[in-house]
C-alpha cells in the first residue's frame, strides 16, 4: 500500500496539542485560549485511532505472529525505557515530599510496572501515571498490539461494507459505554480498565483502513475532514468556557473519535487520488517521525521546569516558556529518535528477520 505522509504530518500536530495541554501545569496562558489548550489531550485519541489504521493499512499476509509482536516491541520499548530513565529523577524523590507536590516516593515495585508497560491497567493515579506519566498510553497500545492479529482474522474476510459495519459498531459501543458511565457512575462500568475502554478507537481505525483497502472511496475533502475535527475541539472549548454541559462535552472523546476517523478518511482518499493535502511538507513529515519521541519526553521537560522554577501565573509572558520548553523537547526528541528509537528498532527487526530466514531455510 502507498505511503500516507499526510497522516504522519497530522500525527505531529496531535503530539503538539498534547504538549499544549501539559504546559498548563507550569506556565498557562490567560483568557479563553486556555480552554482550547484544555482539549489538547484529545491528541491521544488521534494516536489510538491512527494506530489501528496504520497497522491494518500496512498489514501483509504471511508475517509470523512472533515477528509481528517483536516488531511492535522494537518500535516502542527501547525509546520508552530511555525516556523512563530520564523521567525517574524528575518525578521521584527519596526525600520529604512537600504538600501538593507532584513528586512521588521512589517505589521500585511500581516502577517495574512501567518497565513492563502494564501500569495502565490500574486506575490508581500513582500507578497509572508511574514512571514517565505520559507512558500510560503505551499500555493501551500494547493491548491493541496483542489483539490486532486476532481482530484482523475477523475483519479481513469482510468486504468494505462489512468493515464499515464493524467501524459503526465500535463507535456505537463507545457512545453506549460513555452513556452508561454517565448514568451509573458507581457501577462496574466505572472500573473497566483503561485499555479496554479505549479499544473502540483502535477498532475504528482498523475498520476504516480495511474498508479503504477493500475499495471504499468516500469523497471527503481534507478541508472538511480536518475542519470537522477542529470544529469539534473548538466546540468543546466554547462549551467549557461558557460552563455549559453540552452533549458534545459529555461525549467529547466519542465525537473526537469520529472526527479523527473522518480526518483520516479525507487525507487517505486525497493521497490515493494522487493529490496533496497540506500535511505532506518535508518538515511536517519529519516532525511526525519524531512525534513518538517528542511525546515521550515532553511532559518530563515540563515537570522538570515546574520543579526548578515553580508554577508560573497565567500570563502572556509565558509564551517565552512555551518557546523555550518546546525547543528543549524538540532537541531531546530528535536525539531520542536519531540515536535510540530508529537505529535500535532497525537492528532488532534485522535480527528477527534473519532468524525467520534461517527458520524458513531449514524447512
């Protein structure tokens, strides 16, 4: 299948949105703009939908299950471990913890959960956000990776219409779950582990990818696809600023999931038509390639600044902090990608490919 550089470019903007979201804990900006930044965590929703799409878009028959899992492990774990080592001295201390501080007592047992990337199965914030707090999403991703080969066996025999039904069921499931949690907040629904609750996002991405591979060609211009996604974010920001509990806010993540799907459909269709959409520029694609590394280090840098300089009151002067921390994050992201993520993944993949080749030759 053809490369979809526009999605790589858009992935950068999702990571950038998460950066803006976390900057609020250190150096927020004043006024209504802060409510827009409050929606930045939806960048994670984009990652989850895109993950399902990319894995299914690039799916090739005949890849051994062990090879699929090894490639996924090689893609995430090396960079994660390096980012974790960077995060531990920022978020943990052996000394007395001041009241209200984000610091945590050093707990090797809890940190081991982060090493194993299983911390996201606990709702306790001390565990969920243990180690590198941004890395809870990796638990969710690993859960998706574990299921993908088996979900694919259900999805791949389907034609485009069947794939679209699967995607629709995933969206309906997400809305139904959110409604249940809203109506019965004390029920068992509220304690369903995070990886399970985010599964519809991944399944929607898978369904869209397979429907397009099966011949689905919806004509959605990127201005509409990406525009709807931006409109949903701004709509939730307005609702928050006005203090109005609109359905858009209650079902915020679910609407964003649909918006992300629409954006992916529009950019993919544009690329398959041989046209550009504005996200394929060299710098956007390059930043998109660094986006995982950027995501892994950005919160640690922000909280390090908070620990050293203290909380900065809302002010437009904080734009300087935004620029400085962004530059530091970007430099570290480049280094993590250039020296760890990319080369180590390639070596690990080559090692497994060589073993697979020997196994085939021995047959």
